[in-house]
RNA sequence: GGAGGUGUGGUGUAGUGGCCUAACAUGCAGCCCUGUCAAGGCUGAGAUCGCGGGUUCGAAUCCCGUCACUUCCGCCA
C-alpha cells in the first residue's frame, strides 16, 4: 500500500527492510527486535524486525562461536544489534515472500541491547486480540506492522493535506484549547482555573468561532489539524477527543468549496488506497432526497435497496393499522430485501425486534415464495392491493418485502436501520469502493419539542439562501441552509457551510433559537461584534480526520487509527485516566467534591 | 440512562447438566537437530471456566445479581 522507506536513513543506519542482492559481501550493522528465532541446533536463524522490514540473520558456530553462543539466549522481542556481512543466500534458500529474501546477514557479533518479557499477545503475527489488552499494552500493539502501517498512512495523508492546502495559499493557525464554555451542543470538558477559583475553561468542541474570527482578520484561507473534545457517549466511530481537518475561506460560494475539497479527497483516495471512487464528480443529493430514499442523511450509496413509498397503493385500504397511519398524515414505505423470502419465523422476529428498537411499533413482512405470497398481514389486504404493492416496488420471487407504517421520521429511521442491517448481512457493499456524495440543502432549523424553540440543525452560524429570507417569519422549518456534508459509504466524513457574515443575519437566527439579546452577547458577543467590523463573506468545512483515515484504511473502529485512544467509557486504560486527584489540588482550585456521585 | 452480545491456561478457541481429573492450536520452559523462514521432533509446566449467590445428588453449562469489555438506542449545536 505504502512505498517502502529508502535507506540508509538520515543517521546512516541500515534498516531491516533495505538490503538487496547488490549489498552482498558488504559489512553491515543492523538493529532491531527479534521477530522470530529458528534454532536448528547448529545453525540459528533470526528474523530481525524494525519499522522498515525483516532481515534474516544467520548465526553459525563455525563463523563466530561467541555470537552463536549469545544467540542461544535470544527470545522474541529482544532488542539486539548484529554486526556481520551481507551474503547472498545459498542456492535454493531464497525466500521470495520476503522483501529482503535474496540476502541474509552472517553474524560476526551480537549485542543484546535489551531483553523482553514474553509479550501478552503476538506481535509477530496478526490476530484479533482482546481490545482491552491491546489498549493496556498499546505500545506493544503499535509495534505490530499492521498498526504501524495505519500510523504511517495517517501521517502521509495529513502531510498530503497540509501540502495541498499550502499550495493553494492556506495558512495553518493554531487556536487555543483553553476557551470558554458554551452550553450549546455537546457537553463540554471543563478545566478549572486556580487563578480564578470557581471559574472554568472549556476544551473546544471545534474551533468554529475562532476560525470565523480569522476570516474577519483577513487571513483569507485558514486550516488546522484541530483537536476537538466532546464529553458525550462513545461509539465505534466516536471518541471524546478527536481530530478535524478544519478549513475556512473568505469570499467563497458553496460550489467553490465543494470543488476544492472534492479534489483533495479524490487525490487522497487515489494516492493512498487501492479503492476506486464510485462516481466522479461526486454526486449531489438534497437532504430531503437522502431522507426519502435512504432514511438518513449519510447514505451508503454502494448498494440500492432504496426506501419506496407504497402509500398510494394502499390508499383506501381496509387494513386498519395502515389506514390509521395514512389518515393521521403518516406514510407506508418499504424496502425489498433480495433473496430473503425464505426467512423463518425466528429470523423475522429478530428483524422485527431490530425495527422496534429503531422506534417502529411493528414490522410488516411479505415473503414472495415459490408457493406464493406469505405474509402475516395478507388476510387484511386484498389481492389487488398486494399485487399493486409488490409489483410497484419491483419485488420478485424469493424476495422479502419489509413494510413500516408510521410518521415519516419513524419510517425513515426504521427502514434506514433495516437497510443497513441487510446491507451488512448480504454483503451488498463493495469494500473496495468509496462512494462519496455531497448532501446539500439541509433545513436551517428544526423544532425542538423539549425546548419549545427552533434549534440549528448544523451550527448556529450556518448561512441560509437569501430567497428563503421571507420564511424567517412564516415558516422557519423550511428555510434551506447553505450547508453541505460530505458522506462516504454510510459515514458523515465532514460538514460545513457558508456562514452568516452580517450581524443582523446572525441575530435573526439566534432570535429564532429563542436566545435573548443578553444571552446572545454573553455567549457569542465576540463573533457578533466582529461581524460589525467588515467581516467578509466566508465559509468552510471540517472533516473528521480519524473517520476519514478509518475509511481509507478499511478499519471498522476509529480506535484503530488513533495511537492512544480511549475505550468505550472514555477511559485511558494504560494511564488509568480519569483518576481522582489529591485534596490539595482541589483546594488550589477552590473545589469540593459532592459526597456521592449523582446517579 | 436503556437494550443486545461476549467473558474458559499467556493468546485465540472448543466444550450448552454427569463421559470435564476441562480439550485443541499457538505461545512458554527443557532436550534433540547445520539451511530454516508459521522450521521440525520429543518432554513438561500452565485455567479454582470474570466475581458473588441460588437451583440440582451433580454446574464452565441453568437461574438471579454484579463487574469488565463491546455493539446499538438516547446523546453527539
């Protein structure tokens, strides 16, 4: 996947991945770890490993009895230095599976630089080890070539991003990690201050306001590999601290930015992976369309199985469960699962449970078998209705039709979950394809039932289409934002927008969100004021760097592309963090712990 | 906060009420072996089956509780 490093390296060391037949008869010194020892009694072979590769070393008592004697004591993961001579391997012993398989090093001297206990898991072969153990001994986990390849990939991709942006006039600026807490969005990680006891910094959830302020400064093009912090529950693709490729530009349109970012992602994908890009230029899909066809705003476009509205085929149906939903303004939608018409009662029950956990009240199924239609709801529907329904969505013999009837958001969520489940089960998604797409025209605001107010769907700084200005008063839920998300293979890789660059514009959004003038100034005074001093039109985007690397590397967990990740509970099991602190430290901060954790 | 899954020598697994005095592979230790490269051969050590309670004549296996890890829902402007 990645090019092998050249040799010798900057300090003149010969690495274990670099010797070739051309080096035969040269004296050489190698340093590295014992990957494997093969003791034939007389001869001892060692595979010496470093980051760059493996080289076989031979200890022959007739060549150097002293070195052979020491080699008897070697064990896996010992760190050694070998002095010897590069030899072409004897006829018939060349190993074509090794990059250095044409040669070996005949040892004339050996120094054991450090011994090693037997590691808790294998380093010299790949395997699926307990993740808690891997995290506890992360330094050993990272010694495995597969993990080192990921770290190397990450390094190279980030370097490519920096060079790409530098070539185009972007400036990398570091923004502070100790900032002010805002109760909007995710829960903040708080950092108490000893200079001002009782007051707290917060770690940034993203440098959003800071990068906009840099646009007001006239920096024009900013980027940063920004560390972000969110004190929320973890997932396979979510960590409490993570990295974003954060970008902001002045005087741009959404089109400008999407075109530039698209070029960057294409180049990275094609330069660093063997994966093919499903469609170039990346397809565009509106938020409404994505929700309608896939049930979510980050669809996996590598396979079909789209959601299909069958409400029209059931208009006037006598089946009360469906009729009731339709009368209440709901909908009935379906997906056709190919080849699953033979599912047993037990399997149907299983996916019904899945549907319920996604929020549906139930799941209706129609199996189309050789012996005809099998369905628990068949007796409630007329033959005409069933035929119209199955024909209308292209279901054929052997297929299983899954139907959900409810209000649109519940239908979308349920069928989206089912579609993804069957996408996995039936292996519909090609792992060698990257299906990028832009999702556009998000609603600017969504109604928050609990807070009884409008809330920003993306972030409150997101701009909106001027032609929708009138809707601010009449129909805020239908204002289209200037937001764009980049999705790939069912993941949201990044999102951004063209921002509000005038104070009045921005205040209108805050007003709709129910923020009083006082609160607006208290929380967002810096940016509101800055927008009054010649803020240029600007916009940007932020990519989840870890997630991007995860997809490029073909990994299923974000933890596998982070050197020292937290576990599912946000804990670092190597350092045992978080941990209690000494009373004196709390005293300095003017803090006192409550007697028991709040349940 | 909720739901599911998993937990058996160092590691990865098998064992779903008695045949378990817990099996297999690998790793580990010792011995043999001069062309191996997942070296090979022989011998050996190593697990109170996550923890606690219960059911049973009998529990790795069934039940309850608990802990840890993990996946998903909630949450993630």
